[in-house]
């Protein structure tokens, strides 16, 4: 069954705790936390203090996406602050295997993200070692962007590779996810949908999470 990981980048930070609780009431089991440094991507967002605050507030899994240069310098701090999933970018890690190993040593699930223009082939050697692959369906750096339809084919090819090689990593998609593309993405093979604006900017956060989960899992239910 596909899961929804609401992205707090789209939340109202003056009401963050309240909105996190609303997402949990809608069935969310994790929260997506985008850390941006203004170098790897052209925007600055949240970091370790927010992760620490969220950990004190909620029991939801903190799914931290590090859109930062030199992520190795910050893995320990994010993990000790409460991150249970740590995703780094292939494009930011010259020694990706070492980075993935360190994430696992810290007790977190290890994810690797790919920008839209980065080929799946760049993960050929690391796939057996990762817990998650994040397919970016927008160009990273800003919330509220339009979904890139080519991402659906990328997810399908990644799922085919997973099946052919007998691997068990999860596939996550982040960027422009909404009620219209949730079904096609999960039919293609997505396991975790990251949704920001389509959850936190709807006026009904719990209902939006439930609606996305229902749309995402209809194919799975139909084939059960």
C-alpha cells in the first residue's frame, strides 16, 4: 500500500504543530522535511532545529530530504535530532556508497534522490545498498512547481529494475504530486508520495491526506 509523506515545506509554520497533528489524523505515518542550503539548490529552508522540534512534538517518522552540498557533514546531526529516513542527492555525493553506509550506521533508512535530468543508470551500483530511491518530479529548490509527466516513466523503469534484480528498496516521488497524478504514479510503482501544497494548502489537511491515499491505492485494492 502506498504511503503519503506530507511535505512541511508547504505548511504554515506559525501553526506547524497543529497542522502536523491534522496530517496524522488523516492517516499520515511520516512527514517529509526538506532541508535546503542555498548552494545545492537556489533556496534556503529549514534545518536541524526544526527536526528537533518536530521530534518532540510528534511520533511520526521524520523523512528528511537533504538538498544540500556536503551532506556527509550533517548526517550525524540530523540523525541525532530525530530523522529516521535520510535521503541525499546522487549529484551531491562524490562517495555515495560511503554516505549510504554512514546513514545506516546511524540507524536511519538510507535514501538516494535523483534530479529530473539525472539518469537512473547513475544508481546502477548503489541500488542493492539503499532503502529508498527518491525520483524528483520537479526541479528541486521550490515548492508549488508543476509535475513533470516524464517522472511516471522513470518510476516505471525503476520498478522494472527493482523486480529484475530482486531488490526491495522503496520508490518515492517528490514534486507536484496531487490527486490527479497520485494514481498513475502508484500504478507505475511509487510506494511513497511526497505531497506539499496538495495537502497543506487545501483547507482540509486530514481530508487531503485521506483523499491522496485513497486515489494512490485504488489500483492496489483493485488488484488485491
